[in-house]
C-alpha cells in the first residue's frame, strides 16, 4: 500500500499543482500526435487548415473559460506581452508550417521541427541568461546532424527556402514556449484550476488575433489586392459544417489539452527539456494514425521509414539534453 501511495505522489507536483512535469510533457506528445490525426480527418472532409485551427482555438477558449470564468485579472492576463508573443508565434507557426509542407514531405517537416531544441538552447543562452554547457551544445549539434540530411538530399532551389522555413518555424515554437514559461500570470498560478483559466485567456487572445488576421487576409484577397493563395481560405470555408464539427468535437479538446500541458510543464521542466520531449511524437503519431485507419476514420498514410535512422539520431541528442543537469533550468529532482 505504501508503494502505491508513493507512486501516486510522484505523479503529482506538490509545489506548482497538477501532474508531474515529465508526465505532462508525455501527455502533450500524445495530444499533439492526436492533433495530426484530427487534422488529417478534417482535411479529408475538405476543411481548410487555418479555419479549422481558428475554430478549434475559439471553441477551446470558450470551453475553458466557461468552466473557470475569466477571473478578476483577466484584462491583465490578456494584455500581458507574453500573451501576444504566444498568440503571434502560434499564428505565424501555422502559416509557415503550411508553407513548409508545400516544399518537403510532412514526415520530413515534422522531423525538421526538432530544430526547435537547439534553437531554444541558443535563444535561452543569448536572451534569457540560460547556461550553455558543452553537453547541451553536444545534444543540440546531434539534433542538427539528424535534420541536415533532409536538406542535403534536395535541390538547392528548394533546400534554401526549406531551411529558412524550418528554422523560422523552430524559432516561433521557441518564442511561443518561452512565452508560456515566462508569462507572469502562469508563474503566479498555484492550482490546476488557475492554470486552466489563464490558458483559456491566452488562447482567447490568440483566437482574437487570428480572427482579425484571417478577416483582413480574406478581405484583401476578395478585393483582388492580394493574389489567391492556398494559405488564405475562401469565404465559404468558414461556413463548411464538417470543419466546424471537427473543430468543436475534435480540435478544441486537443487544443485545451495541448495548451494547458504546455503552460504547466514548462514551469516544471523548462522550455528546452519540454521541446526535447516532443521528439518522441513521430512514434505516437504513427501508432494513433494506424489506430484511426483501423477504425475507418482515415486512410493509413504512407510513412517514410527511411527517416527512422535520422529520428533515432535526433532522439539520442534529445536524451542528452533531457538528462543534462543544468543549474539554470528547473530542477529535475523537483520535477520528478
């Protein structure tokens, strides 16, 4: 009985509330893998990716705030610059990743996002007084070495834009995640309920910013000021019922989980380790896609298994980053 009690105690974080930081990071990996499946299902119904994302965020924010209420400091939370850094980075990431998968295969694009780990290490060292040690640098270099072959196999005319897009996506992921870690309201939150409320407010600000940008882009396209683009949806995409249903019942619950888990886990294990943990997402994504295909929800996508050695190499670098005891990062002992 005592062993069970101790095991259950290790699943919680008694200092910051909620679950153990590493467990939350693992659940985030499952959530982001589930999102790839829901994206595929939504796209199969004819949904536009950005419209689906906007509806999912809006429904997620509404659901969280319906449970928690806005609280007395709602305006302060929404107006914090970290909320808008998070929102701008999240929206920019959607657009740039959309462009990236137009240049390279989705599996390659997913692997290239592992660059967020070395980018976060460098970003933290340059701007946030994180300590850059030889071991962290080694882990980052191994991850870079796992991604480089993707671009070396491409013609230079495609490799250059692919590298620019991949590094830009990695930078936006870094900004978004550090904004979660250093958000003042998030740092003050002591309970899971408070964190859920703050998460809802930040997602609300992101959805509002996304709505404004979408309306402007669609309007400019309809007025022929901007050229038509696959990135910018047509007005009819907003009234597509399957998009709305997939967003409300599929995307929104996953966005709630992903955002909450991000805001909670980064305070416990740090941005660098949190991003490193996402390197395991390809494995869970393949498993969930196979399950969805078996249930008849989508056709099993072809996976480029030739990437597996590179994914494995990247995970070696990730393990080095995760296991490194850096005094400038949250303590592993406390998080575990």
